C-alpha cells in the first residue's frame, strides 16, 4: 500500500519572539497559514527503510536517518521506501523538513497530533511539526506546542520569493538581540483580506533584522514586493511573501520579479482559507 502526502509551504504572516526558556527554547507568537505549493512524498511499506529524493531542490537533501521524514517514520513505527519530491527551497522559512515530516504523520494518522504519536513526539522532530500537521490557519505560540485554529480566515493571493540564499535558523536566533518582545495584538479571525492586512500592518517578524544581517539580500526581496498590499519575511527567512488583491495582480508581480531576478525562486499561489474578499 502506498501512502501519499503533501507538505504545503508554511508561511508565517507574523512572528513575534516573546521570550526564551531556561533550556534555550524560544517562545513564539505567530500567525501561520499554508500555501497551495509544496513538497510531495510517497511511502511504500516494506521491511526496511530506504529513501530517494527528486525535484528541483533535491540536491543536498539527506537520504538516511538524518532526514526528518525518515525520523518521523521511525517515530511512528513504520518502515518503507520513501520518495520525497522537493519543490520548496532549503533554509527558506517555509517549513522545510518539518513540513515534510508532518506530511508523513498526517497521512498516517490524520489531522490531530494526539491521534498519532502525541504532541511531545511531534515536537521532538521540530517546533514547526505540530502546526504543519494541521496545515490550516493557526495561531502558534509557546515553543510550537500551543495551537489555536483561526476562523474565519480569507484565502489570500500571495507571491513567495526566495533569493536562492539559505539562512540557517540557528544563526538567526543567535543574532536576535531582544528575546522578550510583545505578543501579537488580539484578534478573533478576519472577515476579509482588508481586515487581515490592516491587522498585519501593526505586527512584526522579530527575526527579520537578524536574518537580514545574515542575508542582506532579504531587503532586496522585500523591495521587489513593494507593490503588494503588505510584504514581510516568513519564518526565519530568507523567503518573503507579498499579499495581492487578486490572482491577476499576484501573477503579474511574480512575472515582473522573475524577469528582473531570473535566479530567484518566485511563485504566485494561494493560501488555505475561505473565499477572498
């Protein structure tokens, strides 16, 4: 039997770092959505573990126990041959290996972490794994262990841009000077794109400054998205997103950026949610 999974790109619309625990884990407060672009994987159950990687970003991805998908299968007590199609760039702030591991667990156990290996097990793979298992708009806080579904949430037309520069998450957090920043402003879902964008205007990504210190090109990416309703960096970078009023505007912006920067990864896509408004 073949198990198939889809790992949508995780987009942090906002990301506030609100503290750091004694054990070193950072406390986050983030509004997370998922795009319709992502990696794909297939698992054929066998008596042994093996893995192969394909796709435009296959180069450099481990095909052994270093891979989080492999680790997720072991954690779930499953063996087999895993095929992973890498369509998302590495070190991009889009979920990466955590999203891939979550896709496997979601395919095995369904939407809820507690139906499978438990929250603690999912967190052992990475702080982003629990939120990626749901793949729905969520508020993620704590160390990634506190999740709250966000409804209503409009479906957004977005452009994702990565300058083909990987940013190590550890280096970004090490460069964060202030650890105890204010949490996100209160919200109770968003009735439309205008309400969401209006709220985002006063939110932040606290990791943007240290990420730009590691990869100054992030500033150039944000400048390229200056015609968006709002543009921000996602996660720890280096991918940035821009929200556009409709698909035509998003497609046009993506085409313009591709022409100007033909070595960048540029995608016009949508996020999960209700009808745009």
